């Protein structure tokens, strides 16, 4: 262990899940920062955190904090992560990493300039079942991968004023939900060589459904579907010439999968045994990288997070979604 001392920036639901999993893993959670002392105090009491800061500025200037977990909504990630980096803190920022590629590139450059780790909190990549899937692919069990598909579909609030539907807050299915299948496809197949996206917009101009068809190096095809207005199966498949992997619902959280050979024989069944939600694995990875003096992650390099934001930018361009701050 590096003995990194963690601070959590913001106190919403995802911050609570992360704090709980840090405690599960026995990591050193020392501080939390909110926009009010009352909220910070309540969160600190809930998770037995020694210091509660009444502002993000106070949190990132705390000399006893080494790394900041940024858990605000994605339109704030750039500003909040930049604040932490400017104050000499390593950063683990929630996904989607930023609002667009330009913001992601800025954080990448600043972290490199300051000699700090900045990492996207795409927790799915670090889960044990995904580690095993990458091992199976590397061992050639699937043969040549021909296709990958994944959906992330939920029935979420339709209130036009809700963050999910407000363009000024980066609302829409793509950045909240679509980031999961798009990052998964990148993980398995790499960058797309062609991309076609279609979407459905709600009255606010935010996307409620987005589907993509992409091709990748070697000719493999990927498909993804995201929706914030309807709950689907939330499963994923990786299809190869020798076998396929079927990942059960909910594929992006600790779950089960099967390796099915071309003749229908089940070659392997994997069942996740994870304590808590499973967000601790990304934190452990961040600690390992800092310990080893590596500022460009291996499971999800920051350069790949930047490039994925570029893919999301292209999808939004094709479906006609632009955020107000991008009009400037």
C-alpha cells in the first residue's frame, strides 16, 4: 500500500458508495469537502471521516490529503479536478471524465506538467470479472473477436428540470449511461475506425436514447444502446470465432458471465464475489500506480479517457446535442 490519504469532493450518492467501499478496502479516508459545512459534517459523521471541509477549496488545500475523488456531476469535473491538480493532489474523477475532449486534454496536460496522476473512475474496468474477461481474450479462448454489444438502459426521471434532462448540466443518456458501453467497447476492441450514431432527443434538447454502430481495426463491429427513459436487459456480449462471452445483468457491476464455445458447450462460468459495490478496485489501482511512480494508467490510460471523450463528442455531433458552454 502507498498509504495515500483520500479526500472526497462532494457528498452525493456516488460519493457515499465510494466512501463505503474505501472503508471496506481499509484505505485511508481522511477528509471530505462540500459546499456547506452542514453537508460535510453529516457525510463525515456517516463514514467516520476525521475532517469535514465547508468548501472544495478548503479540501484541496488540506496538507494531509494526497488524492481527491471528484464525485460532482460531469459538467463540474474539469473545474473541480483542475482545482485539485493545481493544489498538488492526485485525482480520481468520476465518469464521464469531463464534458468534452477539450476539457479532458486540459486535465491531461496539467497533470503531466505537475507530475500527478489523473484517472477516470470507470470502475467497471477494474472489477474482477472484467479482469478475467481480458485474461480469456489474451489467451485466445474466443478466437478472432468479430462483434461486441452492450446496453445501458434505465428508467430515470423525466422531469425537464432534473439534472439528467438539463443541457446546461450536461444532461442526457450518453454521458450518464452511454459512457459505460462505449468505454467497454474501447476496452475490448480499441478505437473505432468508423462511427454511426442515432439518437432521440427530449423537449429540453437532451438525448434520451442513443444507439451506435462502430467498426474497429481488423473489421470487428460493435453496437451500443443507451436510454434514460426505459429499462432494458443491461447485458453485454463479446463474440469470437471460437467462443463468445455473455455477461449477465447488470454487466457493468459485479456479476456473472459464461464462456460459450461455438458448439454451444459452456467452457467456463464466472461468478463475482465482491464485498460492497466494487468501487474499491479503482482506488486500489490508483494507489498502485502512485506507489510505482506511474502517471499513465494501464487498465485505463488517461490518453484513452481523452480519446473516449472524443468519441462521445462525435456521437453528440451526429445526434445534434451541444451543451450551452460549448456555444461560447
